[in-house]
C-alpha cells in the first residue's frame, strides 16, 4: 500500500449543502477499515463543523479554519496553528460595518467586502492574507493555508505528503492539493482546480469522493502511477537528452559494474535528487561509503554497531533520512544483521509506505544466494536500489524484483550477461568493451529494451571519497598492513594519511618488498576503489630501476594530489 491516507475538503467535496450523504460516509468507513488514515481539511470553523458533521470521529485528524486549527477527535485536543485575530483589526472592520465571523484565528466575511478588509490590513500594517473560496473571503496570518495545516497533521501521524491523496473543489484547495502526492478534483470543482489535478472524478461531490475511496481500496491507484509527476525522479538522460525517470512505486533498480566504475556516483546523485523531491531514503552502507551524504543522519561507524531500534525510530520522522553504517558489524555477521533490519524496514513500509527508497550497497554481501530471509522479499520490491560488483552473487529472489539495470564500467555487456544468466533470461545483444565515463547502459528488463544513457550524477561537490579514505577508519579487512619481507611486522594503515606516515617510517626493505609485489596498487584498487590512482602507482611499482626513496616520494605525490593534499 503506497497511498496510506486520504485528505479531503468538506463543503462542495464530501458535503453538499453542508451535509454528507450516508453513501459517502460508508465509503469513507471502508477506507478506514483498509488501514488508511482519513483527514478532513476545511475552511470551516470547528464549532460549525461539529454542528453539521455528527460523524466527526470518523476522521483521524481535522485541519480547520483553513489551516489555522488542528483538532484530534479522539482526544478532543485543539491546537492553534496561528495567532488569534488582533482586536484592533476586528474593531476597524466593525467600524466599516463589515459582517464577519471570527474563529480561533480566522476572520471570515463575503464578497464584496474584501476591499474593506484589505484597507484595514494596510492601515494597521498587519501581516495578513486574504483567501477566496467561492464567494467567501477568509483572512489569516501570512503563510497559513490548508497545506501548512495538513503538514502539521501528517507530522503527528508520522506520514509523508507523497503518500497522501488530496481531493477538493475550490480556490483554497490549490495549496493542499499541490502538497499531496496525488491531487484529485471532484467533477463539480472550479475549472482552474481541475486543470491542476492529477485526475478528476466522474461524479460530483460526495459521490466522487466515494468512488475515489473505492478505487484506493481496490488497486491503490496503481493505474495512475505513470501520470504522477510528483512521484518521479530523474535517473538518466537518453541520447536525445530526454529525462528517464523512476518512481518508488516501480520495481527495484540494480546498479552494477566493477570497482571504481562509478556506481557510488550514480547512487549518490539519486540520493541527492530523492532528498530534493522530499522522498525519505535509507542507505545500507557496509563499507562507510556514504557517511558524507548530505541531509542524512549516519548511525554506526567502524567501532560502533548501529542500533536497530534507533534506526527504525529515526525513520518514523518523515523528514529524516538515514545511512546505516555497518563497518562496526563483523563481516560474516552483516547478512544476519541486515536481515533483521530489513524485516523492520518492511514493517515500517507496511505502516507508513516509507522509507520511499532503500539503497543497499554491496548487495551481494547483504543478500547472498543463500540469504535466509530471501523468502520474505515482497513479490515486487518497490523503491529499492541494489548496488553490486557481482549480480550473479545476489539472491535470486532479489534479482527477480529488478525492473531496471544500470550497467557501467569496463565491460557493461558482461555485467548484463551476468545478471541475465543468474535469472535464466536471454541477455540483450551488445558489444563487449568499456563505455565512456559518464555513460551507461540502461536495461529495462520487463520491456527488454536496451538504451545507452548519460548518467545524472550528483550536483553537490563530492568529498566523500577523499574524507573517508584520507582520514576515516577503514575496516580491518580493507586496511593496508606493512608486514615486511619476512612477515615480522604487522603495521596497520586504516586510511591514506596513516599509510603515508607509516611508509615514511618503515625501513627500505619493507617498503620495497610491498612495492615489488604490487601490493600498493592492489590495495588502492580494491580498498580505496580508485583504479586511476592504482594504475599510476602500478607504473611506479613496475619501474625496476627506481629506488626506495624516489618511489616513496612519487607514491606520496600521487596520493596527495588525489586525496590527502585536498583535505
């Protein structure tokens, strides 16, 4: 279930002449029974609403006074979301003989009195706004709207606007419908509202709302997914420069290629765009590669295992993104730890439809073929990004959820063959060989469509690699160990700065032992994941005439230029 709540206007939407038909109420009751939340978002004052809506307890929360007041029918608690009207303003309107209705924070009148209201606002220098609603004139503090009130309500319910369907009929519904993940207008809505809606009901008022509720129960509006621009995020550009988009309602995405091919660049760009679009994400980070991601909280480090309960509690706040760093978890324990976390994330998704996106790095370690929890995978693992060097080493159940494959690096054809072979499917026809950096092949599995695309990378200046590898804490299995020709040493360098410090202090025999064996370039390629730097150091290693002192200087210069000199 993706759309977990319905937010509806009252007058002209669920109600006709102030009354809600029994058929409409019955449809809303069924919607509640499906496990969804129901919110009422209205311009009415709460006292008036209570008189005309005996079934007020049907709603989980009510946003009244056009966003100025929040009411909880279960507890009876009222929360004022805006300042009360100033007496000087009311006195001035009374002096002008403007008929008004005064709520907790709203002041309402009718056209054509808006000019007198505007004159009073200007004369007193007040920060107030006028909102029109089919002849009604509502006055509220600046910034207060149905959208701002709904935002407060969703925060209390631990829901995100992307997972809310909004429905309305008039001018004052524009703001809150734009705020929702799916905007619906009833058939009797104003033409301008219909133009902005994702779709318009065939029937007016309550009958239209009832039909919408039944469709939400029947298919979660899956038929509408393709047309919801607010749910789409750019993945890449095709050769004509047209954006290719993905949605959290689609199948999973696999990013695959050799180490250093740019998988994390693709992933980081996506995370950046998820955040910009208001989607919540959770990253499973086995090697500490995503510690510098902006707009996210990181739990765990090389010395501390992230606490499962803390991770889930943090994600209950819809505006929080999370990186779960597994460096502090023993390598052979990571699949078991991930299985526990994954089950809790699936439960959270069942309740809230969040996190909208999960990114699982090194998925061949997290979901190996023998992964015990593979049977718990949903038939369609929506909104999930799998990142790996080895698609063939990933649990088949996870691969079967994949709708898109981004293949990059030195041999994307081999990557796609590996993926298809693991599923027993025919791979696309393509040439072997490396693809230009910044380009990739996109395999749309279900349509069997192969396209060469330009990857949309991150816009922020990334220092993630430099910081992590220069001064961070690599795990024991990714550190460099100076052991010497006779194995008498065991000097661990858990980052590049320590590597250079130890390199300066070890004897020439130890330095040259590792140099001649090609250990430095192998470590830079495998653990630092920088094939270009590894190739540069490999040239130094292969120079048989170079001595210990000169080789130390040249290796240091290469590392400084790429990493430590820029920190």
